[in-house]
C-alpha cells in the first residue's frame, strides 16, 4: 500500500477533531438558543427597576363579595419592576419590611387588602387562597400592615392590609386563580401580558450595561 502524504493525514485528523466537537444534543434534552438561557425553566434576567410606568391597580387582582372589596397585588420583583418608580419603591419596601430577609426564602409574597363601603363588614383573612399549577395554596404566614387587621370587621371606608406569604410553587408566568370563599378570579390572565409587555419596554429604556442593583441600593 502506498503511504499517504503527511499533509493529507494531518487534514483528516483535524476534520475528525472538528466533527467530534459538534456532538448532537440527545432528543428531549430541551436545549435552547444561547440568547434565552441554558434551559426553558431558567429565570430570565430582571430588567432594571425604576423604569416602568404601570400603576399598582394595573398589576392587582380584584374580587368583590357584596360590600366587601378585595385586592391582591403580587410583590415579586419580576412583576413590580414593571411599575412606576414611586409604586415600585412602595411595593418593594413592603416586601422587604414584611417578608423574610432570609436569602433562601422561597415563599411568594402578595399584598392583600380588604375594603368596604358599609360599616361592620366581616372578613376572613385565612380564606384568601391561590391556585397555581393546579395546586391550591393557603397562606403560610400573614403579616399585618395596618394596626386593626386582626379584628375581622371593617370600619366604613377603611382599608385593612397585610402581606401574605405562600409556600410552594407560585408560577406567575402561567395561570393564577385567586379564591375567597365562593369567589374566584382569573384576572391574572389579563394582567400577565400587560406586565410582560411593559417589561419589554423597560429593557428597551435601560441604558446598555445599566446595572439593576444601582437603583436597589438607592432605596436603602
């Protein structure tokens, strides 16, 4: 057999190495483009705070039972960063003041308020539940914001508020149902696209390389 020239052997070796480095991902591996992160379940980077325009009512789920009005506002950063600077500062402050400072805390926090036009209207704080990913979640902890929270009756035109903590898998990127006794609200299906659209605009407003931590530091 006639020996191959050395340059040809080197070329074949280089081609073999190049092909070896381009392994095909196994079926079902869930590989995603580099621009969207390592996998679909990975959290997307948060945009900088203080650049949104939404009001608190724009991200709030509402329910009504006769004279009783209930409002539920997510306090998760991915939601409140779509709000206007003053609203963000207030909601972020409530989450810090009434949440768990433990960095490993995996609970989801919501601001819940009860209001009535009629004096003496009763309310039951523990009856406010969530349904996320098909699971019914009850509050793990309720931290009062207003001083008369624990009286279970509302004075006329006075709002009682508390920060609710829910332990478990609260997925705000899918359907979320709020339950109170015989009431339920699926309003989040309307609110979520509004929040996501505003977050896109916030990213567009941000200066290239702008760090989200700079605004957070200014709040302290």
